[in-house]
C-alpha cells in the first residue's frame, strides 16, 4: 500500500507541505515567515504557478519585482529567475505552488542568490 500522506518540511524561511506528487505535476502548500524570502532561483525542467491564499507576496521575476495580493496568482515559466518574499512584519504568507514539467526533484534548483548560504 502506497503512503499518500502529505510530506512536510521545515526550511529557514518557513515550511512546505507536498499535497500531491505525480509524474507530470507536483502541488505544494508553502508558508513563508514574516520578513523572510526563498532563494533567487531558476529551473530547467519545470514551470510553476503560485496562487496566494493568505498574505501578500513580493515576487521577483527576472529582476523585476511585483506585489501579488491574496486571491491572485503568478506564473513562472521554465528558466525564469524567480524569488518570493514575505514583506509583512507580522503575518505569514501562504501560497499554493503547482509545478508542471518533466522533473520535480530538488536538484533542478539553480540558486542564484540565497540568504542562508545555499547558493
């Protein structure tokens, strides 16, 4: 019998839970702590779609910053340099990330900048 329970992982910037992991897509619930941000990164084998469900996101796409409010979404094509930041000083940012493509492993992350020494 397969284990279909969600996979939870804590990171220095917050946490994520894998809600679904299939051969052609992966879905995560991501929480970003106040004032924190993920690494500035890109992927060669997947695109991402982020739907903000709580809080406000500051999203950087190829060097351009945009503010994405709760109830809105942003698309990140393959090879696009991207980062998400929680600009709030008190509220968590929560968004649903849907990855589509041919491979979803963590080794498809090229970190261009990182606040936690992982670049």
